[in-house]
């Protein structure tokens, strides 16, 4: 049985909001009988783009994570809905606009905050994956079709194939520890959930200071090397995917037999820009 999934590449999302607007265009003022009631003009973000900046000048990056109803396979909203929320055979979760009337409690049932309250209609609502369009033969929901960077991809494949793909491509879901089994997967989610430690290696020779390309940089934890890389053409290095609150590290730099003093730092909730590390070459 083939089911719908969404794969979103955080590294390719530029926060243009086309996906958000496509959903507005599709649902604001449009009742879709059998699927959902219209979205109110203001207040709802059925596609909600989260953002995070990491680092500080001159080493900064930004990550954008479009979120929505995850169409979970073990959805707490279905259990809480007592018939008001249903999962279709193709994996899509729909909140029944008739049966869910007045069920404000369903907002609290979704651990992702993906359900919005429609005050005028007295209805809990979430993005229904454009199920009405897919049922008419569309090959992908509108947010996917409106994405100019290809950051979103809709896949209708078997669960076994999706699990294999997730393993092979390192795809992640949001808050897997909840056991809700979301059908929305992310590539490069570490840019939002993990931290980096970076800096620049400079070499000084004959009183001249310059960026040092190709210097070996090692990252040590508890005295052991956990990662190593070479500086780029600008002398920059960046260790990514580090765990928040992972504590004390050291950076060691070597180049052509020269070695820097160890540079200690601590990782808490923010990425670390170590700054310049100067290597005396002569
Ligand atoms: S994301 Fe929330 S609303 Fe959507 S299926 Fe999961 S629990 Fe239900
Ligand atoms: S349309 Fe694509 S690039 Fe634009 S915000 Fe949505 S996912 Fe990101």
C-alpha cells in the first residue's frame, strides 16, 4: 500500500513563504466539503515556518523549518478525537469539520502545536495535505508545487520504502521520542536542532599574518579526537552536528609541524564562534 509522505530539505528552504501562501490561497474562504472548512483570513499558520540563527559575525547561518500537521501514524489527536479525527488509508490525517465542531480540546492533543482554532466556525483545523487535490489526481500538494527551490518533495511510496529511504538519506522527523511516527521527514535538520563550533586559522610568517588554508583542525572531547578537518581557502573551519549541552571541548590546530595551544570551549544552547587562532609559522 502506497502512502503519502513529505520530505523537506532544511538546507534548501529560503523562507520565501510560498508554501505558506499556497495554503492560504487554497483554503482561505474555501469550504471543501468532505475534507475541511475554510481557513480564517487571519491568525492561522497551517504551514508554520520556524527559524533559527546560529553563530555570530563573521560565521553565521540561518535555518528555516516549514512545519505543519505531520500526519502521524500514531497520532494522539486521533485518540483524543473519538471519531472526530481520522487517518485515511493513504496516510493523510483529516479533522472532520462536522464531528470536530466545538472540540477546542483537540488543540492540546497535538504535541506539535499543528492544530489551529477557528473561532468563527468553532473548529479545530490543520493542513489536510491537500487531500482533495490529490484525490483529483494531482501529483503533489500545492506547497510542494509552489516551492521555488525544490526544498519540498511529496512521495507516495510504501512505508517500508520510506523507512529505507529515511535510513539511507539520514532523514529525521520532529520529536521522534514522542512515538507519534510523523509522515513529514526532514533532511539537514541538524541546522536547526544541533550546534556548530567554528573559527579561522591564521598563520604568521615574517611579521605577515594571513589566512591559513589546509591546516589540520582536531576537535577533542575528554582527551580523544572526535572529529578532524582541514581549513578552507579562507582558513575557516566548522564542526557541525554537535549536541547542545554537550559540555567541554578543545580545538587543536597543526600545520607543517607547527602546533597551536589547545583552545577550550563549552557547548551549551548556542553555537560557538571561537574566532581567530594564530599559528606561529616562523
Ligand atoms: S501533527 Fe498533531 S494534528 Fe497532525 S496528526 Fe500528528 S498529532 Fe495529529
Ligand atoms: S516554498 Fe520552499 S523555499 Fe519557500 S518557504 Fe516553503 S519550503 Fe521554504
